[in-house]
C-alpha cells in the first residue's frame, strides 16, 4: 500500500509532538516584557549567552520602568557580551519608551502593534505572541527554516514564506507548540552541518533520506 505525503507529514508531526512534548523556550524570563527584551537580545547570539546577561540585567532592570532609567550607553555596557549590542541597546531603550508612553508599560498583544516597536520584526513578534501570550503564532527562526525544508514542509525562500506553509499544514491550536518542536529538533538532532539522521525519530518519513 502506498503512503501519501500527507500521511508522512502527519506521522512526522505527531512524532515530533511526542518526542518534544515537554519542550519550552530556552530563554529565561519572568514577564512578557522580559521575554521581549530577551528575544531582542537573542539575534545572532545564543540563548545561553542571553540568559547569562539577563540573569544580571533583570535583577535591577527587569521592568519597563526600571529599564527606562538606563541611557543607551549604560545599557550597552550591560549587554556588551552579545552581538550587535549597540543596536540592541538603542532599540530596547526606544521600545521601552514607547511601551511606557503609549501602552502604560504593558507589552501589546497584536503583531501589528509589536512590529511598530524598534528592533521588533515579525519573528520576535511571533515569539512574544505565542510564548508570552499563548496566542496562535509560529515564529520561524534559522532552525525552523532548515528543519521545515529538510522535512519537505516548505520550499519557501524566506521565513515569512516558510511560516505561511507551516501554518497551512499545522492546526492553529498547535502553532505555538510546533515552534518548540522544530527548534529543539533542529538543535538536538537535525543540526545544520551534521544532522544525526541515524538517530532521528522521524528518519523513516524524512524526504531528505527517502
Ligand atoms: S532524517 Fe536527518 S535530515 Fe531528516 S529530519 Fe532527521 S536529522 Fe533532519
């Protein structure tokens, strides 16, 4: 009996859901504002490095009101071990000012409002919506982009195109969780340079191997 591509996709998704059922965001945060800042810091910086920075930073500057007491130069000094820190400091200070001036210090709950904040693109907004607010959104980072291509879920050339393909394939109620399945699969198994295909829980259905 032949197995359709749709059947394979279903098996891959249900296996990833099972294997990565307990997966969570690697970034540490105690509020949606802290999550927003951590995601802004994470561009071109790994999550462990971001956590090292925010563990200290958030002790005294973990709320918009506290962050707003820092100048850009002062924040630069506190985050200078992460890549692009000058730009990130400028954007975090500017975004925090907007949150205080226009949103009473709260992080807005729509993508349209989030992407208006300096330094916040669609991916960051989607992480805040899905991880922070548990709203249906599927952020596509470099791991998800790669894994989606290898598994044959998308041939999209941009993260937005891959996001659209994944959202069409996966039920809306699973979008937020699927973000974690793909990230952890990309980190632990489907590595960019050395995918561990022999040990991969979905190798039976992966078109990369078929
Ligand atoms: S079989 Fe290999 S290429 Fe396919 S998802 Fe698994 S690790 Fe990635």
